[in-house]
C-alpha cells in the first residue's frame, strides 16, 4: 500500500506529494515519443544507407559480420575487464543495493561479450550464420544487453536514494 509522506515546506507548513495534474497529457506525450522512436528506428536507417541497413531476420545472403581476430579478441578482453570489475565489487561492503546492481550489470555485459566473441570467432561463413546455433548465440548477445537496462535503472534508483539521504 502506498502512503503519502508529509514534508515541511518553505513556509513551515506540512504538505504532501501528489500525482501530476497533467497525467493524460504526459501519457499522450510518452506515446508520441514512443511512436516517433519506433518510426525513426524503422525508416531512418533505410534513408541513410539502404544497402547497409538490411533486415536479415537471421537469414543472411551476404556476409556483413566481422569475424576477424581483433573483434573477438576485443570481446574476450572486455569479458576479462567485466570479470575483474565483478571481483572488485564483491569485496565491497558498502551500499549493497548499488553494489549488487553494478554486479548484475557487469555480469550481463560479460555474458554478452563472451557470447559475441564466440560468435565472431566461430561463425565465419554465411551458411554458419544461418544456423539455429548462431540464432541462439546472437539472441544471448542481444538479450543480455537488453536485460542490462533493468540494472541500469536500478543503479539510477540507488543513486537517487543516496542523493535523498536514504
């Protein structure tokens, strides 16, 4: 159950927090931004470079996948950095909420770049990129990055709580 917290205003009188009065306008604006974002992501790439931004839906006819050693070595290096960061955070005993959110973020990124490195190193032909194994591996890459957004929000909330002194 939500409760309203009383606070003291500048004139010394108590008050309470209330919901914004323009909620319908806010929701309408949010829907407008969402629609604009979706349309932009659909049509802007086609306008910028029709030959580069081609929807593949995991059905590749030409190879546009960088499987050179600098790419997958970079991915593995990032994995190592994420793991070192996790190790260092595990030793931290202050602000467990922030620490755990940061560990979650780094863990998901580590999984993503590891799967990316394996994909860049292993799937080297168009035929290999059209396999279920590649689809699964690349879904892990994209899915973990997507899920990491939740930890970013949690980190932001932890910082906001710290700023409010909680």
